[in-house]
């Protein structure tokens, strides 16, 4: 293990750790990660300066307000038809002052990811974040990565471009592992332990999950997230994706990455060392801390996130994962081991099945049943280190279409009472 290449995310390497105020590009600025990152920047103007923002284009007023607050030089939107409304909103914010540069189109985020800055925070949701991730790495930027999909679906592409330590993870679990790994050498690591809240259905059997509703699945007990991520937490697909991500980030074999259920979501993940010690990173559930690590490492940002009140009693619980009720983690290990386009197929098929479940066309257990069928049909990918972006996009397109077909057939085969 000690003779293998340095991992993509290495807390012992402060990639391009320049002193002074850091210039940051924020991708996905109007989403959950982006808005929290901007709040952190505004609270620490002596440490960070945002130079460019990107967003899909659905929250134009907020994007214009962010641009004015931060005085950015460039604003990018994925939807070209949003430009007139964006320009109008910017004029309302800026008055007679000059407006920032506006970029638009599907490549706009990729363009600003390669623009001059210290760190690119990729908070885009979905595999559309792959091209900006690659652009930031190729341009030599430090990449604060919240867009797990770009690493999962494009693992070989990312690994081919990233220098050791160039990626700082922003997911709470991987930020926790990142900090825990700082306590020892890679040769000292026995295993990584990724924690899972268990979602809203912790403790239920597969049979008990057969008729759960979308409303019940969206009622996450500890985190407020978007619908796709929340359903992924209910199925534990998110943990499967995080296992793949941990393998790619830290170069730890799948058999040494464990998932444990921790309902309180206080311990975000743990690193077990060969001497028997386990280091756990813990904070109240809040993404400000991982974001601060992502854009500030190796320097800590004071008061970035709330701390525990140790004068108040609390109970922390840990349970083994029920692989029968939640087979997603095992399937993720399988596709991660296959590599190539298999993770892209897994991710894309799951997204289609989540949409079908939310629309009432697929039962809850049908999500993973359908994804399993699509992954099996895809088979062992032919592509390995020769993987291209075109390969990923082609695999995703096939997986989405096939998942819709399988889900439709699966739904038709269910008894009437199961579809009600």
C-alpha cells in the first residue's frame, strides 16, 4: 500500500497552498453547497474572494444578488435563454455600475472552472459536473469537490489528470475521512468506516419497505437535501456512491471500506489504524465545516461551523448495515470493482428510477431491483484506462433509456394494490 501512488485527496499534501486571500470559483452557486459556501466567504472576506459564479439558471434573482455581494468578474449560466432575465436582474442589483461578464451555454461552467483562481468549488449536482471537474484539474486548480458524480462516473479520467493532493473532498463523509487520515501514514490505515444516518427507514425489513410512499421517503430525519439526494439516502444509494468515491479518493481497496449506520449523524466517518485506534470526526449536522475544509485546507477557518455543547447529555448509536433490506451498497461495490462505465450506468439508472418512484410509477424496492437489472444487462465494461467522456455519456444515455423501459415493465407487473 505504501508503494502505490499518492491518493487524489491527501491531507499531507497542501496542493498549491498559497498564503493570503484565496480566489475561489463557485460552480452551482445557487444550490445548497453554493449558498453555504458564499455565506462562509462573506463571513471571511480577509481569507476568500469569489471571482466567478455559475448556476443552471433557475434562480436568476439569487444569482444576481450573489454577483453583486461578491463583486465577481464573471457570471455563467447553463441556460442561454436565461441571459436576458439575468442581465435585467444584474442591472437592478448594480445600478449604474458596470456589469460582470456573462457566459451562457452548456460549456459555461467548464469555461470558468479553468479561469484564473486558486480553488474551484464544484457544487454542481449530477454527472454534468464531470467536464468542469476535468477542466479545473487540467488548469492546475485546487478542486474542492462536492460533485461526487463526476468522480464516480469519470474515475479513470479524473485520476489521469489529478496530481496528488489536488482534490479536497467536500462531502461530509469524505471530509471526515480526509481529516482522520491526517493522523497517520497510509501504511498505518487498516480500514475506512463511512457512517450512514440510515435514512427514514432504518430498521425496516425489505418486506416492510414494499409500500412506502414518496412522502415518507422524503422525510429525512437529520438532513435537509434535494429530492434525489434524499431518496438516495432512503435507499442508501448515497452510501454506495460514497464507498466508490472513498476508494477512488484514497486508494483504499473496497474490502477495507465499511459502512455503519449512525442515526444521529454526529460522527461523519472514521479511520481505523493498524494499532487498533479509530479516529472519528464529529460535528453537529452542518455542511459549513466540510466546505471550509474544502476551500481553506490546510488552514482551519475559525467558527466555520457550530460545535458541540459538551455540557448537554447525548447518546450516539451505531448499527450494522442491513444488506438485505438495502442492497445498494453491495451493488455499488460491485460496479466500483468493475470500473469503466459501470459506475456511470449505476448512477444514471438510479436517477431515472428515483424519478419514476417520485412520480408513482415504481415502488420503493423497485428502484434497486431495476438498477440491478440494468447493471447486469450492461455487463462487464470493455473500457478501462482508455475511458473517454464520450464513453461515459453514451453509457449514461443507454442506462437512462434502459432503466425507463425496465421500470415501466416492472411497474406493469406489480399487483394493482402495489401500484396504488
